[in-house]
């Protein structure tokens, strides 16, 4: 493989000149630059990324940790991240935790060993062990979806979005509204969205029966089982269901339809996430669009700012959402 020294000899310039041409930095006369570029073109020389990273102490690689890489939410987030980072010549190294909290810490250590220039974490369960591990990294860091003190955070207004969704159902005339959530260890989706539901019901003067509130996980099967539980144990059957994800809502809708009931005549449904499927199921699902592409772009831009500062600085950027009213209500 051709070396910088050999290029310099063929172009009759110094090695410093070749380095400046390759890195597009420092002054080089047009004639010298032309000779260097001609040698590079004739020989097909490709600069070694390893050598370049040793000089700049930058790998141009960003680690992105996702809770479940196969979901539409993750793919939309990564699309936004890549759109911004690619412009800066960065590559993305993806890590999939598959919703296992211990994997988050494992991947943090792995990415640090790979000397990435920064990390974007789409977090679910933010616990003390995870926070301590992040602080020890001492590399540029951004979280998406959850707030961690002292870091750059891209968050959603989960509380208000859930509250708006339930208030829409109330506006449509529903007084008995069930709720399908997830474990509250996920503060954003499990805790804040649940609080939004309770506060909307309380402010409207509406009661909430224990049997109406169920806890699932992030898949349609869980929504199906949660809906089954609500129907089987409720003496006072609800007329509407608010779910914290589209998948949960869609699973619940399937159970109701299998019972021979009609949506929204017998029961109305609303989810959160604006998945592609939510548009095409019958009836189409009322949902919240959190604009994950925008969240990805914002996270990438924030991370580049952290990299340029060479330090982590606390900042919170909240992504707007849209309430999409569709046939399911």
C-alpha cells in the first residue's frame, strides 16, 4: 500500500504538504495541490482511517443504543440521526438491547472500548447503575426519550400527550375510559403517560375503576391479553381505551373485534406512536405522532455540539407532537 512518504516523493513535495491536502487543512499552493491530487488519482490511494484517527484522535464513529432495533420507532429515530451525522462524515454503530436493561450498561462499555466519538442512547429503564456508568464514560453523550441530569436530553412531553389523548376521548362523550400502560420503571412511557391519563380523568370529574387499568409490555399480544383482562373482570365495561403504544392498542382492538363488537360504536381506541400500521388497520387508529425523525435529527445535532465542546453539558430539547384523530374514535 502506498504511503504518504511515497506520494510526497512522486509529487516532489513534503510529507506535510501531502498531509495538508489529504486533511484539507493548512496552506498549500495550487501547483503543489495539483501534483499531489494527480498522484492520488493515478495510484488510487485511499487514506487509512486508522492512521487518520490516530492523528486527529477522532474515529468519526457514533454509537447508537436502541431498545429494540426491529421497531418502526427505532428505524425512524436512526433515520433522523443518520441524516445529520452523515453530513459530518460520521458513521453509526448500532447496538440493540432488546429491552434488557443490563444490555444498556454492557453496550456502553463496549462502545467506549471501540473509542466512538460519542453515544446516543434511546433509553427505557433509567436506573442508578446506568446513570453512574454514563457519568464514568466522560465522552459526549445524548439521551433520547428519558431525562438524565447533567446530560444533553431530547425528550417528549409524554404526560401532556397522554392527557390530550384522554381529553379527546372525553370530548367525544366517553366517561368510562380504560388504560393499558407498561411498567413504571420506564418513566416516560410507563409513569408520565399513566399520570396524564389519571389527571385527565380527575379534572373531568370521572372515576377510574381498578379493573380498567392494566399493565402490558411493548407488543400487540400484551395489548390483546390486557383487553381480555379488562373485559373479564370489569363489572362496569368501559366504552373507550387509551393505550401508551400503538401496538398495545392494536392488540386490544383485535380482541374486541374477535368478540364481535364494533369499533368505535361499541368501544373506541387511541394509541401513541403513529406507526405505519396505525394508518392501515381497520378502522384506522387515533394516535400521537412524536416525530421520531425530528428527535433523531435533534439528538445528532446536540451530540455534535457536545463533541465540539469536548465536554457534556446539560440541555433539554422537547420535541413537539401531533394528535391524529382517526376512525377508531
